[in-house]
C-alpha cells in the first residue's frame, strides 16, 4: 500500500544510494573516457585478420572486454564488418558476445561497489563466454550450419579500406575535446539508467519483503535461474545494473544469482540482438540467445558452488 511514510522511505533510499554510489560511477566514466580517447588503438581487423582462428577468437574476446564502446557504437561497427567481411565469423561473434558483458566502466563500477572478487569473476566470465562462443561458431561454420549471408547490401557506412570509422569522440582532432565529448556522451547515456536503478532499488527496499528476496534469490535451487530470467527484461546499463544488484545483495541475493543477472541481461539487450540478426539471421540469433542464457545459468551455479566450498 502506498502511503506518505512509504514514499518518504523510497526517497530516503534513493538519496542514500545516490550519495553512496555516484563518486564510483563518476570515476568509472572518467577512466573509461580516458581509455577510449588516449589509449593507443589496434583495430579489430589488425588483431584478427590473417591469424589462426584460435588466436583470432582469443584476441577478439580480449578486445571485447577491454573496449570502452557502448551499445550505441555496436551496430555501426558490425555493419561495416558485414560489408567488407575482412574478418572470419568466429572472432566477430566472440567480440559481439563478450563486448556487452564487460567494459572498463563496468569493471570499475563493479570493483568500487561490489568489490574486486565480483569484478574479476565478471571479467573472467566474459572472456570464457566469448572464447567458448567463438569456438562453437567456428565449428558450426566449418560444418556449414552458420555463415555470413550470401549477399548483403549495406548503405551509409563509413568505410576506409578495412578500417571501421565510428562517428563519435574520434571525430575531433583535439583529443581533449574528444575526452570531454566522451564524458558527456557516456554520462548522458548512463545517467538515465542509474537514476532508474535508484528508483527501482528504493521501491524494492520499501515494498518487497527482505525474506522474499532471501527465499527467491538467496541460494535456493532456482535462485540463479530466476535471476538470469530477471536479467532479460530488467537489465539496464552497467552503472544502473550494479546499483540495483548491490541493493538486492544487501537484501539477500546470492553472488551466483548476481553473476547470472550480469551475464544474461547485457548480452540480450536489443543492440547486440539486432546486430546478430543482421549478421547471420535467425539461426545464429537463436544460438546467441541460447548461449547467453545457458552461460549465465551455468556460470552462476558454478560460482555459487565454488563459494560454498570456502
């Protein structure tokens, strides 16, 4: 029941979490922007082209987790990849599934809010999933089960030879201007999800009994499966997701369930799903979705099991 007292509690939780968490989020945005603008760059093509497929898949998975690019940059990159097909399908898909799972901003947010263990587990999980999916796609590609479309016409791409040209911070010659632009762009994108997460956390803390969270997400046989399923419709950008999970963990959510949520949610956001559909149509879309969800559940239970040994 909504009362004045309960609304006051919601607002109190929102304000408390905001002042507790915003410095971590701000530091992560600044660090991510520094990496995006000033770190020496190797293109995706340079890392993956002309190498053995195992090296290419590993390189693509590493690049996916260290890339600071957000979802808004995913589709332009991969439409260019479709157009010139300079990279085999396996490393492309390895990058595509690992990239939304982890970024420097996500890593910093997770480390600062949930601690170094969860940050490192998320990082390793993203790498494992990227490599595993790349190996699977390579096997299916050799069997002829998945492949690039026979023909695909894409217009409006910015393509310079085999280089991906991303419209965004890189368009500025002055890197400090690009740095400020990157901070603005990332902050604008992140803020709406961060505040949405604060509101959801306030509502959850006020209206959902803590014992229900403990029973549903706190280590029951189905908690990890439920958390992975929750991630599909509820996931938001990294800053918002970490904030919401921090609140749920305070109320009793298990670490395995949290990891499952972190994997299932970002991998199945609309941007990567659309990109997979553009790349290799319905068959690979189902494969991508199934791999994301199954990995979330499996790694969540595995992490929970290792935690129970300590």
